[in-house]
């Protein structure tokens, strides 16, 4: 099975996710700068989630370029990832509307954690489908960022009930970690 339909479908879902998130932003009820102040938590939640969706979109693109074939298992693993990513608008809105209250901040972390787990499952499914000579397997190596991120999300979830600002800092730091381009997959494809 080809991977073009999988990539096109995923791109469409991610575009819809971003659209839903931006539609959740409310217009201020005033024309002066102070009218923006109550909207800052929602805006920050949107920016953070937009960055995360962008990271997933970019890495998904590279992931599929390192994929030789798509199986039914890969399709389901991809749908599993899209399910968790589709919860970003809900978690983003809830956290922003409630000014980073403990439970919404923890729920946001759970969505981040589950998306990371789903990403790992998708990678594993692709490597199993491609077999021993999988370009993805060769490219990932130790994948320290992929192993560190879920641990950070778990830490963010746990601290969100006492120090929401620290949870936000953890979520932001993980996003910044992934903003640094990862050239492993590109190099593996070029060598293959």
C-alpha cells in the first residue's frame, strides 16, 4: 500500500486541528490594549499547541519519507496518533479558558503524553512493517528526545497540581527541544 493517501489524510486532519484551535480564540470586548489582557492565557495556550501541532506535522512528513511501505497496522497506528492530536483543541481551550488551573493543565499534559506514546507506536509499526533494513530504524538510533519527552510530560502532569507555571515551563521546554531540527531521518534517507 502506498503512503501518499496516508500523508494526505494526516495533513488534512492536522490542518483542521489548527483551524479549530484558532476558531476557539475569542475577539476582545474592547478596543484598547487592556482588553487583550484576559485573553492572554488562551492565546498562549494556542501558541504552544500550534507549535506542537507544527512539530508533529514536520516530523510526520519526515517519518513518512523514511517509510517504505504502509500496512494496516501502520494505518491504525497513524489513526491512533491523529486521535490524540485531535484532542489538542479541547485541551488547549480548556487550559486557556481556565487560566492554567491545575486539572486543565494536567489534562493538557495527558494529551501531550498520549500523543508521544502514539508517536512511538507509529514509529514501531513502521519499523516492523519495513523489516530489518528499515531506514527509520537506522535513523532513530537511541532517540533520546523521544524517550525524554514522555518523562517530561509525566513530570508536568504531576507538578501541575501544585505549580502550574512549572508544568507550563516543562511543556514549553519540550516543545523548544523539538523545534531544533532533527536531521537523522534526512541523513538516513540520503544514505539509503
